C-alpha cells in the first residue's frame, strides 16, 4: 500500500514539475515577443508582394492613431507628382515608392514576397479556412480573436513565407495584433489608363501605369490627418 502511495506521490510531483516547466517556457517565449523591438514599436511598415497577381500591398501601422493604412499598388505604378516608377517585384522599391508618396517613413520595415500557395497555406494554418488573396486574408485576420497559444506558433507561421521574407515572429505577431484591435483603411490609387503605357526614354522602353494626381493627393492628405 505504501509503495502505491509513494508511486502516486512521485507521479504528482513529476506532473507538477512538467506543468511548471511548460508555464515557465510559455511565459518566457511570449514575453520575448511582447518585449521585442518589433512588438513595442509605435510605427511599422510592411510590404507584401503578391507575385501571382502583380500587386504589392504597403501597410503603415501607426499605434498612436490606432490606425492601419493599406495601399495596393499595381505593377508599373508611376507617381507623376514625384516622377517615381514602381517595380512591385522588388519589395525595397515598394517601401521607397510608398513612403515617398505618403511622405512618411519608418525604421522598422518588414516584407514578404508571397505566392497564392503560401497565402492559402497561411490562411489554413491561422484561420483554418482558405482565403483566395492577400486582401481577403488581411480582412479575415482583422476579425479573428487572438488565442493564448498563438505565441508558440508565430515562428512556424513565419516559415510559411520563406525564403523571400524579412518577417520575424515578433513582427508577424505585431501585424496580427494591431490589425485585430485597430481600424484598417484601404486605398486603391486610381490609374489614368486601364493598361500600362509604353514609354521610350533614352532608347529604353518602360511600362507605366500613371496614377491620378488627385487620387495620390487624397491618400497623402488622408494619412497625414
């Protein structure tokens, strides 16, 4: 009888130790994300290049305004106000083009070049359902409720976007957290022409989608409010 009681006691002690170790590990893991530079930053910029759709989404997250601004740019966008052209396949150009357009910058920048397959996989992992494009995915995430164990999954979720990404688990956590608790505003700069125009400059041919000046100015002014 004593042996049974002793065995039961040791089982309880081991179980308590394991639970305590898990709680400690979870607390440290979640704390590392919550206290990170990415998560505590007040302004962050993200760029998501959807290579199958030839679109780029620029996201400005401004915690002080409790706003998330999302601008969608088509391939070959050209801003006549600044004479800047955009190749959406280059995420660094997306940052430069968008930041020049809105006249705001950030020292926290993260990008991902994603395919439809990656969007599909990410949406199934996070939402447990399929979303057909990045915008619908982002809108769906805004309606999702955070879960306690999300902090254990951010590293896995970031790996879905590899290899073309600079996202960190903390940056992704920040994106999901702010999108869920703040207002989101989407902008679609109007184009002067429906299809890209071919422009010859110094013997080289470029394709350009000229953005409407009033549309660009509206976006610029609205984000500055």
